[in-house]
């Protein structure tokens, strides 16, 4: 994968990187599976709030 | 720190008290700056909180004194010595972000938050040590030294704003700026026994701050009291034409109603997440804090957040992929200039899939919707800031329960990740000590742009507790 990303990764560094990825990627895969469920299909990424919370806005949630 | 020493009496003043005395001309900004610089000279060789110290602060203080004596009040921070995390740009002054990569970088403008603090009369004492590029939670910096905890210098100060937490706790400034992506203001606030706020995403400008993860980065003040935090926050909050992520939402008055109390406030707790997997003293301190709120007239309600599990993976994915994007060129051109831990995390971040990143971003929307729905039942949430107290300097693992060693990064962000992902504001407030005298902190999480309620709740808590008045033994 590092080669495809054009990321020089010497053999001495591969073990450390692989150790982290071996934990993180299964968890990320599990989250991807969860978020692929039909019930979440309409969710879009949104990181900004554009207005304060109001009872009306909360009622729509 | 004996209170018989006049200089120590100055150092133990809260920012708000110092402001009042400067305004009444009972103390001079010169006295404050001298006291802080002496304290830095005494303690910082051990604590390593500062990367740069500005002796020219004395000249600025003399000018501030002259202005005050001639009736010119620059604003709510006139003559107050402050310090900035070293990822916040100051015009013409070294801004390293705790890195070797930027060791010689001289910005050509102030960051917006720095400019606003300066305009309000704040005097900068220097720039504070941090985890390299803010990508980590220990502040064990390979280039500028490991920051050490004033409650026990063998223990870590957390991070990434570790220098900010230590400088405030050890009375080496009256207020500091930190930045918070996954917990970097709240974690060192809790571990050093001080107050810090992660604002609503978009409430405070990030312009002129070296980014970690654009979609979660925030900046906020760290102080000893909630009132001090609200005062600094009122100076920096608000839209900024230079930062397109800032929101055009009116800024609240954070100070007028701060002492109104919490009678009738509905406090949410999520027992099956925020009260699991804690060191016993942390559990005891949070439970006691909730009882304190109840005694003040607040109502505690249990709330279910169905999809809260999964937040750590989302947090790690986003907080890895975005920095790896920012650092892509440097990682190829000068990889040897990074510390080992940060270099490894940047390499990891390049190897996650785009689908992982985008599903994590979509998860944020889900988590946010659940919290917004929960705000129909409650006004704030209270939970621990992190599940453990300060570990030894250099530790990469932590034991929370049953003698099991856990990876530091995942463990430390267990509770701070939720506000980071949802974008909700969160105030860290000291709420106890463990058996070794190390501080414990709680988070108060609120509705978007409702920092005023957080300050109100935190101030009510501090009105009948004295955790924030304790002084570290250094």
C-alpha cells in the first residue's frame, strides 16, 4: 500500500506502521460496515454548525 | 508557594482578580510580568513548559502601566501576562509547533486569536511547549524536551497543549491559549488541575494556527478559574473573515450571567459509556461532582446515546488522514526531522482508505444527530475528561483497570473524542484528586454555541468547591 501511495517506507519502519494498522483497520472496517447499512444511507458528512441549537432544531433531530 | 511572599500573592491571583487590581491601579502590569518571568526562571528548567520566553514583555508591561496610569484602558486583558501554544503564529517570532520542521519559521502576521488577545491588552510572555505538531497526547517532545507535570514532575502533563496546562497550573502565566482537535485542551486541563474550553467548532478562528486536522481543529483558553476562561473566551470568540469555517452566529455574553447558578439545569449522563472503564478515583470524583451539582439544584438524567461506541475509530481515522494530508510533502522531503511517534502516525494516516475516512465523517453526522436529539431532554452532559490520572513521563501505555496495559492514544481520547467529532463545546473543570494528589477533571458538554451555559455550570461548581484553588507543590 505504501508503494501505491508513493510513500517511501523503509523495511525498518514497516513493522511499527503495520502494528498500528492491524488494530485500526479492522475497527475502521467495522465502522464502514455499520455506516453502510440502509438505515444510514441518507447521512452526509457535516462538520459545521450554521446556527445555534433551538427547540425547533432539536425537535427535527 | 507560600502566600507570605508578595510575589507569590500576585501569582496566586486569578486573572479576573489581577484585572480588577490593575484597573484600580493597585498593582502594575510590570509587577505581574516580573513575577511571572521570575517564576518561569525558577520552574521552567524542570517543567519545560516554554519553548520561547520574551524578556521584552517587561517593556510592553511598562507601556501598559503608563497607559493605565494615564486613563487608557485597552480592554479586559489590559496588562495581563498570557502565553500561547507554539502552533499559534506571532508576527516575526519563532512559531515551531513543537517541531524541528518549523524550528526557524517566522510568521509574517499574528494568528487571529493572538491579535484579539493583544488588542484587548494581553501581554505575551512567550510560546509554550507541546506535542510535536499537536499530534499526540503526552507532550513528550523530542526536540524541546518532555513537558513535566507540576503536581509531580515524574508524571506527564497530557497534551497536546501540555505546556499551556503546566504554565497555568504552575503560575507561570495567568492564562494560556491551547488548541484542541481530539482533546488537546481538555486533557492537559484535567491532568494539571485547571480549566479549559474546547469551543463549538466554528466559534473561534483557526486562522494563523498550524493545523492538525482541519475538520476538528479548535482553539481555546486555559485558565485556573471558569470566570477567567469566560473572560478570555469573550475576547477571542466570533467570526473571522480569514477563516471560512467560522460561523456567523452572534457571540453570547459569557460574563453577565455566569454566577446565576444551575438550579433547574438538566444534566445528562450516559452510564453505559462515560461511567465505564475508569480508574476508581476518577469514578469517585465524577460521581461526587454530580452530587455537588444536585446539591446546587441541578437535575441528573440518564440518557442513551445508541451509537456512541465506534467514536474512537472514527476519531483516529480522521485525526490521522487529515494531518497526513497536510504533512505529505514534508514527510517525503525531510522525514528524519519528525519525532518517531509522529512520523509513524503520519505514515499510518497515508495508508487508510478514502472510504474509511468518509464513513468516519458520516458517522460524525449520526453521532451529532443523536446528541442533538438528546438535548431535548437535557441541557448539558457531564462526564470524565479522561479515564485515568497522570501517568509517568515517557509512558506509551496506561493501566486503567485489571492490570491490563492499553495503548495511550486510544485510551486518552476515550471521552474527549465525542465533542471533537460532534463539534459540540466542552468545558474541562477540575473536580478532584487521586490518592497520589494528582488532579481529576470532568467535561461539561453543551449545545452548539451555548458556551455561556457551560461557563455558568462550571462557575457554580467552583463556587462551592476548592479544587481550582489548590497549588502544585513545585
